[in-house]
């Protein structure tokens, strides 16, 4: 019950955020030089099409009325028609969204699987060679652009060794685990470097904490000390970091989906931008805002699950 | 000493390395403890008293080099592996820390932190452990203990948290409690309650206690015997009454004079002149010589050994003082 009330409160707090996002998206088209109807319908549109758009968006009416129309249309799921896809923008986005969601979750999972154990090894061997080696390797991952890592993986693992497909997606969960391994890995290499650094530092800090000394003095098995006392405490800051880097992950999908020809919303965004497909850009911007907000909420829920001190706020 | 010896620390030294320099935090410390005895370990901050305690339980070796022997019931536990030490830690020798705020895991219920000790050291089943945990919390004076088992540390006050820590430490009925300044972080009114609790439980369980403190008042109230530490060494050791009435080491005397007692209001408080030496730059000879009123050339040349002055009394000083008898040994 308490957590339901908390979620309700958090959702309520999102209303002002979305009001601002909606204003920005609304102004995006209207502040462009020239006729917004042409921006929205594309310059090959017929006069009849333009008239229909002007009618639907109320472009002849005052700005506030236009905003109200835009707001009610959006809330009813009408994001306009994509010029590029010649279909309703919402449908196009929802079509592509699962692929990107899968890719992002896959990348996050890989990041944690890579970074978690290595952070522990590095932290427990602080200052000795395993620590130095792990940190050096991740430093390389951090200092290279995402698309370059992607191209290297493509060249060696896909084109030469033929271990993985060069691009595209497959059908079903298992097939996509294989199909999307390289793009997910491309994103994960960067993300895991950040997670590893953060988690390593957090583990080192927690290892020196008095409650860990106390846990040792209690004669607990070291696996229990690491799992129950150290990991949970160290994860708190890492969860925050992962939540905050969702924006980074999203822009990571823009590049990665393009390099690996993955039909997700990231690549769709690039296509929409190049085609000046404003309805689609608007829809995608809104989608990203919703996703980021959802991830922030999820982060806070995980936090309060991990840390009882945060439950009362 | 009529009591049989339960702990014997021999030539214990702990050295940390910082920025390539050796920091000898504990230097050649030896002492014994009888069954049910309360030993005070007194000294200023940085004198090595906390590190001595942690070295006994093998907690210091993660951070530095520990040499010497810690003979517990006849076997040297300093040489045991982490795994083998687990059956001593918490079960036979327990430890409580200074800060009840930071010594309890903020993410786990006190019930979990209590029962996990019982799980590690007893064969009790789940519900038995829970029952025993409630018993323990009740015993250390936590009101409505059963209802508080699922509470988190931040839901307790400082004094109550310290009680929880004591309950956790004593859950497996250890025979020795290492108490690292257990009352320093607490209000004065709570301090006495916690000390009484520790002493009462020590008597009840026939448990030895090594109490680290910088407070001579606490020592006077609680300890049977006292070891005074300075710059990592024990400089004087004696039963509590003779030590307080008749200190032999100039440093002990200085410590006693800095306790404001019978001092007229608005007079300057006495403090031992100077500051303790940096551990990575210990002077040659006696580490206290630069601050000592009776230092001689001998003192700056050779470090005095801890010499036996009388039965149960020893001091590491070339020129031990005596207030009561007025003679130098």
C-alpha cells in the first residue's frame, strides 16, 4: 500500500515535467521559419493535405488554442502522420520500440554481467596487478567512441570470424540474443566501463565501512559478508548511475542501431531527422521523455527497495 | 593473579604502509587477560589501542602487517587463516565498535544482523534463532523487543543502537569482549548505562573484557587492570587502584593531571605539553622523551623496556616516578 501511494505521488510529480516537454515539442514545429503545415506535411504535400493539417492543428487559431488541440490530440494517441513512413507516427514508433527496449535491456544486463564480477575482483585486489589490468582494459573501452567499437566488432567477429550476423534482427527471444549480441555488446562495453569504475570505488568504500568490520568480527563467512553486506550497499550508487545514464544509453542506440542496421527507435530518430519528418521527431522526442521518466521512477523504486532509509520519503 | 589466563598477547606489532613509509601503529605489545577480567587499554588518539584490539581479532591484517602471537586458550589465533578464524570471531571473542551509527548495516533489519550471528555459530533453527534474538534484545534493555526485530538501525536512537550492537556481539555467548570506545559517541547520561550493561553482562556470562578508552574516569569505574599505551607501546601496566593513586610512568601522570578534578573554576586546564610523535617519524629512544619532564640523555638514546616494578606492576621508563612513596625505583 505504502509503495503504491509512493508511485502515485511520483507519477503526479511527473505532470509538470511532461507539461514542459509538451510545450517544447509543440514549439519545435511552430518556431521553424515558414509555414508549420508545410513542415509537418512535407514540401511535396498537396494544397488539400495542407488544408487538412491546418484544420486538424487549428493553425489559424491563437497559439493557446493550438496547444490545447495538440495536447488533447497527443493524449488521445494521435501524434500525427509520419511523412517518411506514410503512416500514423504512434504506430510506427510502437512498431520499433520493442526492438530498442530489448537491445537496451540486453546491453544493461551484459554491462552488469561484465562489470559486476570484475569490479569485485578489482576492489578485492586493490592496488595489485589484477586491479591495474582490469582498470587499464576498461580505460581503453571508455576512451573509444561507441561507433568505432561497433565497427571493430563488426569487422572481426561478424565479417571475418562469421560468429555473429552483420546486422538486422531475428525472430523470437533466443534468436535475437544471438542476432543482437554485437550491438548490445557495443553499448555494453562503454556502459560497463562506467559501471565498473563506479562499483569498484563503491565496493572499496564499503569494504572499509565499520559495519563490514563488524560483520567480519561477527565471524560471518566471507561470501555472506560480500553478498549481503558489501554488494547491497555498493549497488545503491551504481543503480543511481545506471538510471542517470539512461540518456546516454538512448543516444548509444542511435549510433549502434545505425551501424548494425537494427530497426529500432534509435535509428528511426536519425532517419526522421534526416528526412525532416517533424511529426515523427515530435513523437519520438515524447517517447524518449516517457522512457527516461519511467526509468527514473524505476531507479527510485529499486533504491527504496535497497535502502530502507529512503522508504519514508 | 589468581584467575587462570585466557588470553595472552605476545610481542604483537602492527605496521601499516602509507605512501611508501612504514607506520608502526602497534609496537611489541604484550599482555595477558584472566577469565572474567576487565582490562582497560588507555591512551590518546593514535596511540594504537584500537589497532591492538583489531589485531587480536585479525581485522588489521587486511590493511597492514601483523606479527607476534595472540594465544587464545593456548593456541595462536594470529596465525589462523580467515576461514579458521571464523569459529573464534563472534563465537569466542566478540567485538563492539565506537560508532553505533556506522557499525550497524543500514540496509538490514536488526533482527537479520542478530540472527545471522546465531546462524553462523549455533545449530538453532530459524524460529529458535528468532526467539533467541528477541531474548537478547530484551536482555540488553530494548523495550518491546519482539516488535523491533524488523526495524532498521536508523529507527533506533544512539544509545539503543549501542545496545543492539552489544546484543549482536554477545548473541553467541563469547568468553571475551573487545570493546572499542563503546561509549565515546554517546551522551554522558547514556554512557554510564551502557558501561553498566557491559559490566553486568560480563559478570553474568563470566566474560573477559578489554575496554579501549581515552577516559580515565571510565577506567576508574570499570576496570580491574589498566594498560596505558603511548605511540604504539604499552608504557605502564598495573591494577586500577594503584595505577590511579600512584602512577609510575610520567605519561600516565600527565594523563591523570589532565583530568579536571578539584580544580578551581576559570583556571587553565593542564594538558601534557607537546603532541604525540608522528608514527612514521618516531624519535630514537623513548617516544615520550620529547614531552617528558624528567627525560635524560639515556631516554633519547635507548627505548626503555617494560620492566616489572612490583607484583602486577610494570612501566617502560628509565626514571619511573612515585607520588606515594617518593622514591624512584
